[in-house]
């Protein structure tokens, strides 16, 4: 999810982050939020800790979810150390909070991780006009359509029930929107 946010933010990134640092940031985000979690899942499968990469049972999802959460926390640490605008830390914190809540909920019942990520992305796009004073109507419509496709695919594939899908959307949207709009304060230097 954060890699997608950064590509979405590309014109914003071009205005505030030097090109060399931008590529380093995108590489870091790809490495820690996509490549390493995928590699960890492959290692867990080879060691017999999970039976498939889809991790269909909620019991199998616990360790991979926790591992990915740790990668997100490491990413937040590095992004915070680079002293980027607070919006970048907020996006990552929102994604980590969504993931942490899915991990906790997963102890009791299954919830769609895909739709929680999609709901988080919609929540992120929903907050952009408030954060950047811009016009993001078409981006919001596109994100809603994408979220609908993701939820429909999960339902058609038989991976989740409607309640698991809607719960994922609601969780992702609520947590990301609250995180993005929450007034974090930092020490001024």
C-alpha cells in the first residue's frame, strides 16, 4: 500500500524531494513493504510454517502478518529519520495501524486484508483535499472503483464472505482517515 501511495504522490514528491532521495525512498519502500514481506512468505512456506502463499486460514496468517508489521515499523523509523514531510510518516503509520488491527482481529475472526488495504487507500485519497488543498475527485472515484474490483475479486474467488470484505473496507478507511487527519505535532528545531 505505501508504495502505491508514493507513486500516487509522485508530482507532490517531485516538488519537495530531490530526485536522488526520491529514488532511494521508493527503493526503500519497495524493499520493506513488498519485496521483503514476499520473500519472508516464501521462506515460511519452504520451512512448512504456512501451507500456501495465499494463507487462507486465519491461523496461518498470524506469523506473516506480524512479520509484515515489523517491516512497516522499520520503514516508518527510516522514513522518519530522513525528515520527510509528516504526511509520509502518516501514510505509513496508517498502513501499519491497519495491519496491526487486522493482525489482532485475525486472532478471533478472519477479515479481508486486501479490502482493508483498499479501504485504507480510499481513506488516504479522501483526506488529500484536506491535507493538500487540491482537487482529487477523479482520484477518489478511481480509488473507489479499484476498491470495488478488489472486493468483488475476493468474493468471486471464494476467499472471503461479504462481512469479512465489508469489515476490511470499514477498518481500512476508518483507520487511515483518522491517522491522516489526526493532528500530529512535532518539535520544531
